[in-house]
């Protein structure tokens, strides 16, 4: 597969992951969808993105969570809807990613929103 074809494959995988961020995604299923082997897909993706498919998907879910936290009062539902196994799993991943737990992150967002709305 040419370098261009590899980049196109990665772009298509990223698009698919973006559309399926809350679903369980298996490397074998992704590879089958694109007609390549799991090891080939993993290698091409890591080479192009400097991260694994799994890490990319988790980061995608966490970025989506951060954008939804402002209006979210139920962290458990948010976690499950984004494909995390539990609120605890989500909270631990979010804390590593953002440097604080999701509830604290949300409180900061809401605090900044109040300051912004009052300005």
C-alpha cells in the first residue's frame, strides 16, 4: 500500500472512530471493515498518528466528555454513553487526561461561564 493510501486509510479510520466514539470498537472489526489485517492497521495508524488506535479513541472520548461536561449533571450516564465501562473508569481516565476529576472540571467550566455571562 502506498504512503498516500496509508494516509487515506488512517483518515477513514479516524472518521469512523469519530462517528462511533461511544461504541465498543475492536481492532479486528476495524481491520475487517477496511480489508486489512489488524496488525497492519495498528502499525499504519501508529506510524501516522504517533499513538495507538485505542489511545486515540480514548482521547477522542475524553475530548468529547470535556465539551459536554458544562451541561451534564449525570456523570455516570455521560461515561457510559461515551463508551467507558463505568463512572470510575471514566473519572480515572479524565483525571489523567485533564489533571483534575470531571466534577471539578465541570465546576470550573460553570464558574467561567458565570463570569463570562456576567461580563
